[in-house]
C-alpha cells in the first residue's frame, strides 16, 4: 500500500486529489495549516475514511515537515499549498513569496534530507507565462511572470528543476492552466459568477460586480486535472507537463454561458468595478497539452459548457437548502 502526503488538502485541488488517491487504495496524509476556523468543508465527505489522516504543519517551519516525513514515510508528496489568488498577491507579496517560493524549497530540502527517493509533485501555474505573447504556451515557452504570485511560482518551478537535476530526485511539475469546480474559492471569478447567478436567481442578491471581462483563459475541470498530477508521479522519468484544454474563453464568455443557463440578463445584473482590475493583467493564456497527451495519456473530459452548468447548478442547489 502506497502512502501519499498532500499539502493544501483542504483546497479545491487537494480535495479532488485526496478522493482520487483514496479510490486507488492509497493511505493519504493531508497536511493543513492550523487556523482558528474549521476549514475542512471540501473534505467532509471523506473525513471519516480510515485511510485518511490529517496533520497540522507550516510551510514556514521546516521542522514540522521533517517530523511528518519521518513519521509517515510517504512514497509520494504532492505540494498543492499556496496563497493562490493572483490579485491578492499584489497586496501581500512577501507572504505570497514566502509560502510559495521558500515554502517549496523547504519541502524539497526536507525530502532530500529525509528520503530523496520520495516522488514529488509541484503545482506550477500558467500564470508563470505572464506577458509572453507566444500562443499556445507549452513546456518550452519562456516564463515572463507578471505578478508576485507568478514570480513566486516561477522560483518554485525552477528550484524543482534544479533539485531534480542536482540530486537526481523524482520531481515533476504540472503547469496547470485555470481549473475550476463547484469547490473553487468564492473569490475566484468563475465561482464568483456562478454563485452570484444562483443568488440573483433566488432573490438573494441584486448585482454582480466584476473587473476585466476581456481577459482570456484556458479553463478546465479540477477533477480532470488531479488525475494528471497522479499520472506524472507514476512515470519512470520525472518531467514537467502543461495541463490544459487547448481552448480559450474570455471572462465575458464564461459570464454569458452561466447567465444563459440561469436565464438572467447580463446587462441588468452585472456592473464593472475598476477596483477589481489587477495592477498588471495577463491578457491571454492558452495551453498546449500535447506532451501530457502523448506521454501520460491524459486529456480533459469536461468542457467549459458542462463546467459552467455544473458549477451553477451546484451553487443553486446548495443555496436552495439554506
């Protein structure tokens, strides 16, 4: 029986990954930050699974990582923890960099010292491509990060490559393009849209305020993307992979799809708030996942129309029960 350790298990990706690994017979050790609030909503449905254990840790404290690696001796380690909101990274750049960049380095060093044979997955991001005008973006596209979040992810991505080559460690990075689900945080634009549409439909909200509607993103389903993470660590040779749908849509496109499903008029309920614009916006992200398709046998299953419908109906059902 394999043991896998996941940072960020209470987040969107962590919850889907935990589900997948439990289904595959893994023992799953979920690492979570100690907070004053319960934050296990996304994993409540698997909370009582005897193969799941939760432990407190801190990416700022290397000793906690050494202790847990020594205690559980995992064969696989998935680093999904992050301050993951791009706009917020402009407000808290130091915390963002320390968590993502230095936090990743602490994990790699702990793994190297405790057991360098542990296979490590690093959650990289399409935001690393930033201002690069090349379309579509692949593993060979140069990185031009345009936010503190993207800069931190770029350091983490590069230090993983350095440790992989320098210490012959099995470290693979997934350069994931935008991936959404009903478990997406409510401040992310896709979830903000679906939740607002459901609230407006039920008479609980009057207006939806959004920022830049012209930003283009490659949106997929998080449940599809965690399977790619697992596949990377099953390969004999570690590598980096772009994970994307190969299609791009504007925020306006997603908004229109959701409001059409809800039978709501965008012009009546949506207003632009310039305070919600990023200081530096990345206009277009579009991924080329050919390598993942050919080497991992991975491809996305949920398209954007199904994703928009899934998220809206989930929010509508959840609000209707309250």
